[in-house]
C-alpha cells in the first residue's frame, strides 16, 4: 500500500482537530439496562426516552453505530483504507481535494470506535462537525449548518456549559422539524422512580407530545 499513502492519511487525521470539533449526542439501543440506570438516570430515579430513529436521523447529523470490538475496528478501518487506496491509485491528481475530504471523513468516523469496556451501552452517536476559524490572534468555533428534513439548515448558535473544570461547547438542534414531527415514542420509568404513568401521560399530552407509550423498568436493584 505504501508508507507515503498511510503517512499522508495519518497526517491529515491528526491535523483534523485543528480544522474542526466533533460534537455528539449519545443514545443507547437498549432501553432498560441496570448499569445505565445507575450511571445516567439519577441512580434509577430518572427516565429513559425512546426516540424514532428515522426521524432523528433526518436532522443535520451523521449517525454512527459504535463499534466496541478492537479486532473488528481494525478490520473495518483496514478495509476502508484498502478501498480508499484502490480509488486513489486511479486518480490523475494524487492527494487532491477528494483525498483530503475522504481523510476528514475517516477522522469523523473514528468517533464510533470505543473501548470494549463500554460494550453494554450499545451506543448510537449522532455527530455534527463545528469548524474552527481565525479570530484575532486565535481561533473560534463556527457552525456552518447542514441539511435537515430535506432542506438546507441554518447554522446553530454555539453555546457553552461547564462540567468539572472544563468548558464544553454544544448546539441545540431541533428534532421536531419546527413542530411538524414528534420523534418521542416511548418513556420508561426508572426502577426507583415513583411517578405514576398517568401523570407522565397527562404532562406529555398537555405540552403537545402525544401518543407516547409509558411503561416501567423491569430492572431490579436486588
């Protein structure tokens, strides 16, 4: 395959962090896992919200199914690079714009490679890229928008929140297509949550989120 080709990919992927920042929202394919109730839902006092994937993936995001198996990660990346090399070898312009775009896409997709210790989470990530641009003597983040629900989407306002000692950027993306879509289909009540299902249904119907299935967790803390 050639060291020059591999080194060029490596250099672009390492430099991609200077061009943009990936922000993501994480979801699980599992609705009722005890370890996740403990880690993410106020030790079982919270809720799981079930979304319709076909609606959520229409936003200006790229869906990635997380891969935890290290051997499969290597196999997938190797196959991708081999295919990339095959296409690049036929290009008249070597290491051109298409090469750079593909390398950036590979860097984007590496966000789906996670340590196998987290396998139980069965995570899906919806990722979005923010760009860096020059600002005075340094850089600032800028959203360039994208396409959502079949039409061009305006850039979002970049906001920040603190966690521990860190300052983390985020954007709010409308998953309702300006109120035309309701992707929320199910709510699971946590194993330590004493809220009545009827109270949740009344709340959701009152605020305009209708036809949501409500049920209780079957996970046991004993």
